[in-house]
């Protein structure tokens, strides 16, 4: 089974591609960073286009994405929802099923504690996947954690 995990964001969207056959393998990871000087519509188009490229390249069986959580700032929540919608549209147009996971469920899958910090998630995902180092940004480690959560809840 091949799965793409997505940590959505309008400034930086993390992605991680995992495959589980006899063993668990990391195929790819990175970020999609729409140009901040562009309009919101152009940034969403950029996000959609790059998500399509990742989907077409890796042909996943499933896309796992973090569910939207409650935010104090309504504007931030709406922008995050738009970014997430672009990703879900890319998956739907590619006939890829999607699963959404709450941040707490992802943390339990990776760390065993739903209140784990981002640093703890990053530390554990590096150990689980046997990755020496990851970018300092948590976008990639969160995306890999989301993919891992998808695998453990799907397989």
C-alpha cells in the first residue's frame, strides 16, 4: 500500500509518501510553498497543481490529511480550509480515496500520547521511519506522521 500524508497550509504544505509491502519505506517527502506575493486564488491554484504532480508521480492508494481543528482566528481557519480543499480536489480528480485524522489521533499513532509536542512527533517519526534528519520545519515530519497514521489505521 502506498499513501501520501498531507499537512495542509497556504504558506507551506508538507507531504510525505510511504509504502508498506513487507517493510515500511519512505519514498519521498517535502513541502509545497506557494509564492506569498501571489493572490489567494493563484496560491490555491499553485497548491492544487503541485499536489497533482505529487499524486501523479507516486500514484498512491490513499491520501491521508489532517482534519481541520478549532482555531481562535476565524480568518486563519478559513484560509486553512481553502488550502485543504485544493488538496482534496486534487485527490478527488485523481480518484484517490482520502482519510482525515484529528491531530490527537495522529499523535497517538506516532508517539502514544495525544498531547505530544511537535518536537516529540518529529523525534518519533524519525525513529519509526529510520530517517537521519528532516527539515527544521515541522511540515514534513507532520506529513509523514499523518501518512503513518493512515497506514496504521488502514492496514
